[in-house]
């Protein structure tokens, strides 16, 4: 899903950065590269502030649409139950 559709506070992993080469290079300099973790801090009308590479970065909706992310809880190799505080014995 595009980063623009992510929920506030959701832990995500960047899967792909699209757009023209110039746009991809610009986003890479900000830390938006495949495999990086990102967390949405705030979202106002699609304009976002996100934590990426230990920095807060503001990006517009157009840029956020070019960044494809996946929830870290969507990965089968992650133990989401311990992160959510779910008791597996219930």
C-alpha cells in the first residue's frame, strides 16, 4: 500500500520507492529506501510527518503516494503477538 494510506503510529517497512529517478534519489537522501523502517507521526490531509532513519521528515501527499510500504505485522516471520501484548495461551 502507499505510505499515504498508513495509520498514525503504524510500524512499516518500505518495499519500493517509485517515481522518476530524480524523485527516487531525493527520497533516498531523506532515508526512504527499500528495507527501511518508517512510522507515521502525523497525517493532515495526506501531508505527513514520519520517523525514518531516526529523523522526523515532512512529506507531501504526492511523495507519500510514491512510497510503497508494508506493515511489519503483515510479515509471517514476525512475532506480532508479543508486540501487541496478546497472550497466546488464551
